[in-house]
């Protein structure tokens, strides 16, 4: 798994290297509004179900680890709030129609109502599109406070996705060096990412298993 991840980082680094100068120039032209424009783009794009991982990786390459993470966390929370409002006031009937046709989604909604905060947090840790989860939970009528609090469970995953972009840009710079030497910082960047992604994969699987067990328990008690 670690070798596959390193290969993915190298590939991402080469792809980022092809476009990073143009993207950097665009952000630079926007000045202090660049990061705000990116957050706005994140909110809109993810609300129409674009994968947030794409933008998170881009943020890591554009803004670095600290500012990239801050931008993505802010964008994620704003997007979740918007999606909650849309699902409550505009899309509720349509979402309910879609959910009613899918027994798995019905089971998720029914389970969430029993232990809202814990199960919402577990659901956020599973490999599901965050916007889809937000729309389903909003239509289920969960409380806004618990909804937003559970969204914080996304932060570790978002950080790792930003890290992937940061590491990809670092690899692109490594490829552009005149020397083939590998420095300690290079090893720390790539090795740290391998370790954190491995942990998150394990956590994601555990969260998915725990949530499915909760769904099964709810279904049994309803019988």
C-alpha cells in the first residue's frame, strides 16, 4: 500500500508540476482575495457534488499545508451549512423521494435519529461524498448544532487530502532539481503522508463497520 501511495504522489506531483505555475499566477493576480475566491469555489462546486478531494489536493499545492487546510476546513463547514439549508428548505421533498427508493438510505436516516451526534460523526468518517451525506442528514431533520459539530470529523481527512497536494507539489520541485539527491525533508514529507493515510484508511473502515452495526441493531429493534 505504501509503494502504491508513493507512486500516486509522484504521479500527482508531475501533473501538478505541469499546471502549477499557471494556477499560482492566477491566485497571485487575485492577491488577498485569492484564498477567499477559492473557498467560494469550493462551496459551490462541492454543493453540486463535485468530489471535495480534488479541490483539497489543489489547495495543498496552491496555499501550502497550513493555509490550504484552513481554506478547505472553512469551505467545508460553509458548504455543509449551505447544503443543510438547501435540504431543509428547497430540496427536502426531492431528497425524500430519492431516499425512499433506496433501502440503504432509508436505514441510514432511521439510524441517525437514534444517536444523532455519534452516528453522524461515524458517517462523516466513512468514504461517502460529504455533500451527499449533508443533503441526506438535512432532509432527515437532524438538529443544526449536532450536524455542524459532526462535520468536524471531516477535518483529519481534509488535512490528508491537502497534504497530498502539498506533497505532490514538493515532488514536482524534487523532479526539477539539478541533483538526484533525496533530503531528509523529502523523506519526512512522503513518509508522513504514507503513515497518516494508512491510519485514516483503518479509521474509515472501523467507522464504516461501526455504523453498519448500528444500522443492523436499529433494523433488528424495529422488527
